């Protein structure tokens, strides 16, 4: 941690670059596995510290992770040192901000539907960041459309023109690539699942486009971890834009789902065989709808992968 102005000055004399900048110029297709694990471990350590001190960062992403080490001097993973930056939108855990926070590609489901968030939103954003640095791609890339207008036509074309309605109360009972969607072109408009997603006439184009991207984002999440719990949909302040009154995502979707394990196997190519199960475990514990079931930074640090990695690093240092 930087505890004095002189220490901070010393760091910034080195002109730290963002992790995003480093990736674009040195590893555009993803960092080596040991580099990525080092950065993720240090990120989790930073989050563990700020979460224990009643803070939420709210905007974890590669742009906000700075490399203290001069990029051209990095020869192995134990040369990497990071600092977590941009606390401009950070808040106390007991003083949650009502306005939207986070960057869309890294937003957790509770942020999208506005059902209330806590420090676990940082964990969701962190695992998305980990995926970024392993692959060089967004985990949930809603902008990856060959023809945005074609997607809009498919999304809206089979949907009734009614305004979205508030949910009726209901008791709760308690792969293909993730960025590939297929819509049914022969749907029955009488089906309740086609209740209108279309925004109110007073909404401007930016808000309408944002709602569309959020809906597609929720589809990508659904394909990976399944249905959002009814209670969470019910609590969502803007759920009516994305879900019908029977808690189904708006717009009919016919596509295969992928388990986390299938997704990891297909999408992340640089995982050593001996660490494949560790990565699956880490993603599975981090990608949950309900934040109280999502792992904490401390719990992720205690997983076998992080333990093995720390031991490996210490062993290498002891040989130097």
C-alpha cells in the first residue's frame, strides 16, 4: 500500500501503465497463464483489504489496474506488481449509491436489474477481468454484433407493442460460444414470453440501446448459469424491461446452454491441464446470481489455485 506522498511520487515517477494498455501492446490475445494468475491474486488481495475496510470499488476492469513494473522489463510472472486505481466511484458498504455504477461488460446481474448490490459486485467484475486477461476478450461482449440493426429487428420483430408491466407478486421457491444468439423467427405473438420489451416512447435512443444491450447481456449470463431466481427478478427495480410476469426473459431464445466447465474448456486455451479444475472451481464460485452465494475475495484467495501459485512463487524466489 502507498502510505506516504513520497511513496506515491516514487511509484508515479515510473509512469505505470494500465493493464489494458499492457495487454494491447504486449499480449493482445491474453496473458500467459502465470502472469494472469499473479495479477488476479494481487487484485483479490487488494479487494480483500478494501472489503474488510467497508469499501466497494464498483468499477473493477483492466483499465483500472496499473502496472507498477515497467512493461518492457517484465520477463516472468514474479516481475509483475500492480496497484488498484480509480476509486472515483467507490462507496462505503453502508452507504450504497443509488445511481448506476460499473462498466457494462463487467456489471453483475444485480446491477443490470437493479435489485441491490454489495461488495460482491466487485467479485463478479474481477472474474470477468480475469477472463479478459486470460483471453484478450470480454467474457460477455454485447457489442460483438455483426449487424446491430439485424439483432434489433429480430429482438423486437416478434414482440408485442405493449408497454412493460410491473410484476405481479409471486412466491419464490426459494457449448456454443457464449456470445452467439439465435432467435425464433416463427414465434407465436400470443405467447406471453413475447410481452413487450420495447421502451417507453419518452425514452431516448441511448436508453433504448442500453436496454437492448442489457437484455442481451442477461441472455449471455443465462446461457452460462441458467435462470435468475424469481425473488431476484421480483426485487429488480427495472426487471420489467427484461422479464415477463412469469419471470421469463423477454424474447424467445432457442440456443444451447453451456456449463461453466464446457465454457472454460472451449474459450480459455492457455490453462495448464493440472489447473483446469481449479479454474472451473474459481469461475463457478464467482459467477452466481445471488451475491450471498458468491465467493468473497478471501475465499477465492484460499482456493487451491491461489495456494499453489503462491507456493510456486515462493519456491522460485527461494532459488534466486
